[in-house]
C-alpha cells in the first residue's frame, strides 16, 4: 500500500504544471489577440482607401487594387487556416465545446501533435508550405528592405540548428510535445505576423497612388509596430507613417509630446523599463500648398510583460542527486537556439528540441535553474529562474531475470530448475517514472536445512556463488529461500546500506 501511494504521489508531481507558466502563456495570448485585432482594423482601412481610389478611377488604379485584393485574399486564407488549426487542437484537448480563448486543459502535451501529424493528415507540412508560399509572395511586393527583412524573419520556417542536429523538421520542432497553451499562442503569433505582412504590402501599394491625380479627401496616419508585446528590458519599435506620401514634402512627426527627429525617418524607439500598457499618441504635420499645415492624428498602444520561461522537469518537480534527468526549457516567442540556461549545485547540458539534461551534485539540497534569451537587438536578457529540491535516489528493488519470462521476478513461487539457471541478482528503480539500474555489490542467500538449522552463504558480487548454487540444488518443494543483506551502488557512485526488504522465493 505504501508503494502504491508513492506511485500515485510521483505521478501527480509529474503531471503538475506551474500555474505561473500557464498564466504567462495566457498573458501573451491576450496581448497578441489585441495586436491582431488592431492590425486587422488598420489593414481594412488601408484596403478601403485603395478600393475608393479604384472606384474613382479604375483605369489608373486597377493594377494596385488587383494586387491589394490578392494579398488580402491570400492573407485571409492563411489566417483562417491557422485559426482552424487552433480550434481543432483545443477541441482535441477540451472536447467539442473547446474555445481557443478559454482553455480548459492548457497543459495537454498530446493534442497539438495529434492534430498536426497523426492520421496521415500532416497539417504540419501543409502549414509550412502555405507559410513559405505566402512569405515569398508578399516579400516580392514590399519595397522597404528593413520591413522585407522583418517579414522574412517573422515568417521563416527554417529549422533551428538544434532541430537540424536532431534531424527534425520545422513543424516537428514547433509542435512536438508542445502544451496546448503554447501551441495556440504560436499560431496566434503566426496570425499576427500574417496581418503585419499584409499591412506592409497594402501600405506600399497605397503609396503608389498619386493623391492629387485622384483628388482623395482622406489621408490617415498609422503606427506600424514590430511587435505590440515587449519584454521588460527590451525596446518598443514602430514606424509612424501616412497611408499616402508625397516625396516632395517632408512631414513633421510628434509622438507623446515630443518632436521625432527628421533623420529617424519615422522610426520610433522607446525603452521598456517597466511592465504595463503604454500609449503611442501624437500627430503628423503635413505642409500644404498654401503654406499652412494639416495635422493627421494617430493613437496606438503597446504592452510590456515580465520576462518568462517554462522550466519543467520531464520526470517530476524534483531533481535527484547524482543522475542525469531531463528538463524541458522554453521561452515563448524565442527560438530554441537563442535560449541559454545554467544550474547551481550541478551541471545542465542542452540535448536538443528544448530538452536539457540536469545532474545535481550528491550533497546539494537545492538547485536553481536560470534561463536567459538572446533578444532581437542582440542583447542577452534573463527570463526566469526555477528553484528545485534535490533528493537522494530512493532504494532500488531486487529482482531476478527468469529465462522466458518478460517481467522481472520480484518474489514468490518459482521452480528450482528456473532458480538454478539464474546467475545474476539485479536491482533497479522502475516505478513507471524513474528507470534506473543499480550495481549489486554483494548479497546473502539464507534458508534452513532439514533439521531447521539456518544456512547462510554470501556472494562476492552480483553473481550467485557455486556454494549458493549448491544450496539451491538441495532445496525441497515448498522450501523458502531468502536473498537478503543486499548491498548496492547507484549511478551516483554511492554505496547504499543493505536493502531493508529481502527477496523471498518459494520452491514449487
């Protein structure tokens, strides 16, 4: 009963996911959804302007309108496909009523993989193909080299160095063993990148329209951020532009009460020193032909969040001293090759695909894992720390390997012939979570002879000695023999005291 309770407790620990980590994904998801909504509204307004110009003079604007419509249609198609994948993943984890914006099982590690790869659907490869096609199409239409680079980086499907080392495709590295909360957030980020690329192309197409030729009466100002969600310690960056430009006139830009220098060319940067929601408001002052000025106001906001990372042991929420054990480390929005980690009181080595191998030293009581990430501007930012208790390995259980039997023999009735054929005593921890072999250094075989006198014989190692084999051959049916005083050494190199419980064998 004690062993059963131990197994249940360990299983509960293995399934426990930090609520802080899940709350972090929820915060990022909410910020991204706000960004998607804002960007979609801006894109619709730009496309409506382009459509108005086409209705007024289709002969001269048809080329730009047709391209804009095709960009919008392709963006909507890829956006809707990503939304369909999110919905299917959440339904897989939460049931038919699952809602991507209200997750019931955000820590489910199987749903994303099943939707993206199982049942021969291979939606992972299909998603990659559609992203590649969309990226290549919009990159040709964007004239600004810096924005083109941002789009190509945001929509890149090149596997990371670690993924290549592990012979993984881009889609496998993104969705294999990924919690539902992370998979949904990744797809929402993709939707945000799709809308950003769409807006960049529509803005470029609109800039090809000469406002004087078509006598439009509406010019709008826009803030185009690289991202509306910023990690504290990073920087918020945005381009502030008009939806149509006159190359012969240079506008003045005022942001949050300050004049943006002309040499900035509308590129606005402000440090993100604290968390919260921050405004980006102001106006663009455009000179007119009569010597006066006209103001075009704009208003946006961005969100600064605390650095966060997922640090989750693959086995359970404790670390065992002296042995290698896997820890999963991930930073939302940061590629795996840009994540580094260290551990106190032990070693921490990257294995690939977000898995690190932790090995605390035998005398430690606690280990602290610190995670850092390389940001887009080249800085290294500390993202999170995780404290773990360090425990010694529990005692192993002795067992015999019986020829022809699939499971280890751990006591009970056994034929004398089968016992005679066993040469080695084994010991291991194998409880469904840990699977660690120990070395047997020595043990004692004990029984009683025909007159009730106790007979003991010790081994020199893990193998049964000839004298022990002779005792076994002389045993009668119904006789009990005990393997006790078992001394073992674990993978941490520490010799253990004799195991408390013997292995009892009844000859049948």
